[in-house]
C-alpha cells in the first residue's frame, strides 16, 4: 500500500488538440446544470462555513469546500446518510509561486465551481446526489449533463463509506477562541481505495493506442470497475496517481480505457531516467509519462480516421510529471 504525496507536471512533451464532438459541445456555456444555477448559491462563501481544504496533487489546485448548515451538521457528526437539502459547494483555485516567499504557493484565480445537492428521489440514478460543474464564469462545461453526473457518481462511489462525500471536516477555530472545549467532531473511518487492475496484452489494444506506447512494451495493466463506464474530463487527470502507482508496482503501463473506447489515460515510467525528479524541495520522485485524450467523435476502430477541429489527426496529449509516493 502506498500513500501518494505529490504529482507535479514537469513539462509538456507533445500537446495536440482536444477532441470534442459537436453534440458534446452544445452543452457548454449554459448557466444551468441539472436544474442548478451557480447564482442560486452565489453567497455560499459568506453564508456557509468552510468545512475542509484540499490540495489536488494531480491538477495543482487548492479546493475550498463549504457546506450549508444541514450538510455541515451531518459531516461533523460523522453521519453518512445525508438528508435531502444538504448542499456542498466547492471552489477551486489554480496556484502560482509567490516571488517573495519562494517556498510557498498562493491561490491565484478561480478555476471552477462544483455543487453537490442531496435529493434522493430526483437523483436516484446518481446515489441521491445532484451534481453541477461550472467554470470561473459560472458557465457549464462540454458534456451531456446526465453523462457527466454519472461520471461524477462513479468517482464518488470510492467514498461510499462516507456517504459519497470525500470531504473530512477541519476543526473550526471557534473551539479554541470561544469555549476552549475540544472538538466533538467525528471522522468517518474509510478503507483505502484499492483499484482493481487486470493484465492485458498490448496487441489487444486498438491500433491507435498501441502506436502511443513504446515498442518494447508487451502488456499493460487495465483499470477495471465503474470508472470505465462513466468518464469525463476530470476523471482522466484524477486517475493518474493510481495509474502511476500501479505502473511502478507492476513494471507495465497502466491504463484507464472507457468501456466504449472514447477516452483513455495511460501512465508509465519515463524511459532512460535514472536520477528521478524532485518535488517540493527535498522530496524525491520518479519521472512518469502521461498520455491522455479527452474525447473523440467515435469509438476506436481500425478503419476510422480521427480528425480534430483544426485538421490535426493526432490523438493525444503527452506530458511528463513527477510522482512521489511513500510506503
């Protein structure tokens, strides 16, 4: 078992256009998703309490999560059966280096907003949670809302023991400054997520994928489970730490390939790198290669030409990143 400490982008080796079909794009730029508008919750940061902060090692984001009183009450009590009306609102910031405090990074600008609203009857297909994702301007991303919601739900199944909520509460300062009493909060104890991988021969992959891998690689480790059924843009980045850990464990590339063959993410150790890499000063890691695509007009097939919006027929985005883990 490994605990992932850091994943940082070292450089872009090759960047090719993101694939997105016309039908998928027509959902972008709206102000509403699944019946929710960001404006409905525009004051969440001033009216609700901040319940947790997370740093996303795969995307280099700080994420601040707020909860309305109903959601906060259940979170801090360690309850997992959230009632209808519980709402979590999350805002993500991209980071930048502080020129006068070089060992730190500071939130620079808003990247996205995310909402989770509990309504067991309305959102029964996604375990009772309604999801809405907006960019910094309060507009929706590409993707049919139900498909995106199913992808969110598939990822949140990892946190099923917490009621589908990843957040663990931070202790409010009022415990120290007011009554001096220790916190009565409870944290839900969860087992570590253990993704299931199966061996697959490279020759079983579609030709498009085979061409992306180093020629001497004979097998890959394929991630199984619900994530294959429901993938959206964020899934491909979020899964990279798990793929990296499995690739290092097995010595083979690790891949998440969507069930219908529309999207994939591959990670393997960079060849010819003996010195490793550094992250956050004295933390040492290993250089890994990530290849992913976001979307295509049709599933993989031997006789399909994939053409991007500007005419480039390349399929993927290839990056090198530093992966740090600890036993």
